[in-house]
C-alpha cells in the first residue's frame, strides 16, 4: 500500500485588480457514501497537514484509483470575506458540506484526451465551429493584422482563429509534438463533460474544486498557503513581466507546462492554480436556464498576472459559456468515493 508522503510547508502573505478579459470568449460576441464529519474534524485538530495522512490511513483500500486523490469531505469553507474581485462574487466565505470524493491529480492531458477521441471518434465543439480563441503572441504580426476584426472587443489580445482546436493548440499549423503531457486546451464545457463521462468520472462542483485547492487549510490564498513564492521558488505557472507584452517566463514556461510540473498541496494535486483554467460542473448563475449558460471555471492560467488577473487563488472564479474554448482553458475530473 502506498504511503502518502507529507511535506510540512511553512508559509506566510500577499494581495490586486483588473480583468484578464478571458471570461468574454463567447463566439457570438466577436448516491453517495455518507460523509465522516466527526472523523475529519478530529483529524483536522491534530494539525494543518496531518489529517490527510490519518484519513488516508483508514481508507487505504479506497485510495487506489490511478492518478486520483481521495479528498476528505465534511464541512469546508469556500469563498472569502476579503474578495479581490467583488463582481466575481468571491465573497462571502461560506460553509458547505461535501461527501468524500476523488479528484484527478492532474489536469487532463493531450495524451489522455487523444485516448478518448480514439475510442469514441468524438469531435470537439471547436472542431465543429472551425475555430477557437488564441492569445496574440501565438500569431505573427501579419496574422494579427489580418485578424484584427476577430479580436475580443473587451480583451484585444484574444483572437478567434480558424483551424485552431485541441489538435492544433498553438495555431492552425501547430500540432501536439512534445505536448502529450501538457493539458488539453480548446475544449468546451460540454467536451469536458463528455470526456469525464467516458472515463467513468464527472466534473467537480465548484465547492469540491475549491476544497481540493485549499488542501485542508482555511483562509489561505493558494493551495500551499499565503506566500506566492515560498523559498523564492515558483509554485505555479503564471505570467511574470508586463501583461500582455513581455512575458519573462521566469517560472520556466511561456505557455502551458506539463500537467505534473507543479505539485501544490498535501492532496498531491498539481497545477490547481495556474497553467490552465479548469471547468467545473456549476452554473455561474444557478437560475440560468438559457441554451448556452455560463459555467464556473477555477484556478487561473499561465496568462494570469497579479496586476491584471489575480485569479490564481483558490477563492477566485470566472466564467465562460458552455460552448467556449480557448488556449488557456482545460479541466480535470472528479469521481464519487
Ligand atoms: Ca509562466
Ligand atoms: Ca489549473
């Protein structure tokens, strides 16, 4: 039986405004097991990180799903009373009850998505539409000029580009060479639902995603604590330098990184914040009964910078319509325990 290695990470604090505009990428506009709350509660009292090891110890037989972590349920805090983007409805902090569940340790990779497509002949929505949204630095200046009218008005660094899809993630002529372990992108919410269903899984709810992000800690900004760069090391793939020009890529990645590049908390979850945004099951507006409602996405992406899109925090959230796709938006799956 594998033993979960624990790292005690000692941490400390950070804070911004703005809007990356990536929530505007709409094509039309340019029976579960009962929770064990007492046990979880008791284990949490033993220390910030120890409860997870204890919990796993008692549920060893169930912690066997490949590349998934068992996330303990119970009553967890989500949201924040110190929102950075009030319009995103990050506040208030609230308590939610969750059952135990499993969550993928990694964002779904191109290799994994290719298996799904090979097995099902699935065609993604971007492939059916014939286009997807690409960040400007992936286009030559000539292409940027030609596609001027296909920019997102509120975020002119996004271009709707023909021929871009998960198979051609960085331009119509690009391919998946050396990107097998990178996250699949240009997948819509509906594509994500189909993939998870094929895998015998489902999308996580926003609360499940956020509880997983928090790694058993309360009121921390990031999965590991409050300090962005413990030990002066990069713990996530975001944007360094000036946005939207001048990505220094100090973290080693100008675009996506491999899905197992940054381990971020005691749940052994990688790239929860940063790398690519992740679809959740939830509606942005629970009363939205339209044909193409907005769904909640979490975690921010490699394009996020504190000065402009400080959304690589566990409490941060954004939205896109179900049929949206872009080069910085992917997903991971959950499964009932
Ligand atoms: Ca980066
Ligand atoms: Ca992510």
